[in-house]
């Protein structure tokens, strides 16, 4: 199974702290490297995490508040300096046609590669044989989306059963693996008889949002839900005013979506590192498997 | 005497390293706080240096390469979040009327204060009773300036001499301190007879540049010259191609300008921290009093 590696480059919110940068998450899967959000300082964080910026294929921006995308102009320009030639694909919600032209025309630099950009409308944005990336709408008082990485299911060949039926290794195996029926010695053999379907992994990132139904739906049975947890529940009103979530609310969403693990991120600067345990405890009242994201930490699924 | 405090927030060049950020220098003098350049990450560096971004009165950008100004959008937006009301003044060379409107319209945010901006044409840009800030043209293959902070001279009253002449403390002393002649007991008393002129301090920052006459002229007798030293002299051709200086060239400029101290900055990522001593040794062949700038170091004059 391919490694699916998630690196938290920045786990802060609007005002960055020295050890808690503006939001950015790096996903590595197969030949693909994505950024989910790209706050100021992302290019240095990539370097700290020993991740190559040149290998990033796609950037997905959740919304157009500066803390979520102001690392993009510098990242794009540095990749020019380093001689990138491969085009870069950027997705973001409504507003992208207004902001990307400005992002691409900040200062003088030579362009060595193309930057393509499209609006991230709800639904599938990118699809390969191995996975899809989709957007879903979230509630942040400004056009905002969350993102879903969904690995496609794989079929493991049950060799004992295939041998029992006498089906020879070759094109017929390929058909079955792709999920198609075959005819063998006058009988129809379905893939469910001789293969085991392994469900694909699913990672969901909300960006900044109030807790919402769309997240529960998008995160159904996800392996990992990375959810806004800017505040603790004792300042719920502040969370509502600023269209963020409390850790407790993130816990409830994780439980209702039936995810395997919840990662809290997007912490307000009001919480010192040692106080984040309070947010963890709070989310744990709603859901068991909770992790606090910290800058430069990796999760491998 | 007022402290004149210079903090190096970023001492790198085009590609930032974890311990050597994009260029920015903080100057504190009297009630004023300036930034000279504002590369990506400046807002976090200010926080690391325990300097308040809200107190910054002026930002002076040397040129419109991203590494010298891409921290500005985030800094401006964060100051809004923190409730700044005092206007901010930004100077930069030709191009400012094109780039500042884009910088100010990156993403959605509420504006709580005004950002005023003007082109930094050679000559005095800002003058108070205590100092001037001027721009001078440098050579970087793009519109680019350096900046001079010049404290005005002060007159120290020589009390013994004043008593000897019998001039009473009061308005006459004030006239002499402002550098004017007075009449006392039928005689003209010049300020040079009863006061000592203390020359003002002068700090010069080149930004990125080839060594040039304009810097020698601007830096004449400066207390501190902060000069581009991106490369060592063994890659002089590379320095020429990219419109930067070598450490040795910076040393020559310091000598020819007759400055008191030279600070080298703007180092290429090709030099590890421990290799910067090589650049120091090289500059020392031309000029004695050389310092290597490092991120978050302060100089107090």
C-alpha cells in the first residue's frame, strides 16, 4: 500500500506565533504532493520539514483570508528561482479569479513555468486512477470550502480461490481486479467471489468553519478528519462571531461523521502550547481518538 | 542620547533558510520604528524579536523583488486584526503605484487604518526635528534604492563658558542651542563659542546592489553601512550577473566611504552559517571593522 503522508506545516490561526505558523498541510501520495492552504512562511516550513517545494503538484486554498494563502506569492516566485518547469495547479473558492492575477503579479520575476488556477466548486476537482480530491462547502462567513482526499478502493486477488476455480494468471485476472465479471468454463465469475475489496483511505480538511452538516457528510467514515479548533468551548460566542469551531464542536462532528481519527488544528494565539491539552480534553468528551496538530509533525497512514 | 537600535530580522537573500529569513531590518529611534524591507516572515520575526508590529510607523522597500516585500501583505493584515488605527506610511521605488494596490487587495479583510504610500525618489523622504530618511539610487537591474537614516546634529551647551561670559540660563541659551548668534553686553556671541556640535549618527542600507558610487557618496562617514554581500569574491561573475555584491566589494565600498562599521547581509543560501566567516575575512582585506549580520541580532548605537 502506498504511503499517505500528512505533514502539518502550520497549525495556527490569524496571528502567527514563532512555533505555530499560518495554516498549511502537505499531503504526499504516490507521485503527488499537495498543499492544503499556504499561509505566510510555508516555503520555509517546507524546507524545515525537508519537503521539496518543486515537487508540489497542486495547491488547494480553503478561503481568501490572508493567513490561508499569503505564502503562495513567495512560494510561486521561489519555485521560479529554483528553475521549476512543471506547471502548478491551484484551486480555491469563489474569489480565485480576482486574487490569483494579483498573486501572480506581485513584483518583478521571471516566469519559468505555468500556474493554472480554477475555482473549487463543490464536487470532484481532480481525479486519477488512484484517487479523487473534492471540495465541500463550509461555513466561515466568506466563500470557503473544505477538501476531501479519497483513495479509490483496491482489489486484492484471492489467489487460493482463483487457483481452486482454475482461472489462469493473465488478462482474466486483470479484468477481475478492475472489478469486472468474467466468463470462465461457461460460468459467470464476479469479482466479489475471487477478490477482496480494500476500501481507499479518506482524509478530510475543513479549513476554517463553524461545525456544519456538510462536514459530517463529507467526512463520513474518514480515516482522518482535520478540523478547525480555534477556540475552547468556554468562548463559544467568540467562535460563533468569528465563524470558527471550538474543540468540543470538532469532537462532536468527528463522532457524528464516524471518523477513525480527529486532528485538531487552527489554534488561536491565546492558547500557549502547554494549554492545547485543554482543547484535547474537551474534544475527548465527544470523541475518543483525538490528536493535537503541531507544526512540522507528520502523520503516516 | 537617544538609543538608535537596529535589529536584523532577516539576513538571507532570494531563497530563505530556516535561520536566515528574507530581508528585513527594524530601526528604533525616539518614537519611531521603521522597517527597511519586509520579506516573507517578517511578522513572525518581529514577534521573535519581541518588537511590536503596531508601533511601526514607516516601511521602506528597496525594490520590488518578492524576497524584499512579500511580508508586507500579511503584516498589514495582521495589524488590522490587532486593531491598529494609526496610519502606516510605505515608501518604495518606481513600481509602488502598481504593486501597493495589489498588496492592499489580497484577500478579504476589514481595514481599521490607512496605508499611505509614496515613491521613494532620491533625496529626503521624511524629516522631523531629529532626523531625516533619504533614498539614493543603487544598481540592481530593476528600480532600486538604498536608504539613509541621518540624525541631525545636536549642540551641547558648554556651561563653564556660558557662566564665564555671564549669559543667564533662559531664552538666550535656547537661541545658541538652535545654532543662532546672540547679542550679549554689546558683543555678538556665536554658537561655536559656547556650544559643542555633536554630529548626528548616520545609518545606511543598500538593499541589493552592485557596488556603486552612489553608495560611497550616500555612506560618507556613516556610523554603520549595511551592505549587500550575497556572494564571496570567487564567484564575482555570478554577483555581476545577478546585480549583487561580493563581500570583498562591500569592504571596498566601506573603505572608500570612510564609514565606521560595515555590516554584511543578504547572504546566498549556498553559504552555511559556519561559512559566513569566509565572507567576513574577505571583506576584512579591504576594511577593518566588519560584522556579519545574523537573524534576530541587534546593534545599538
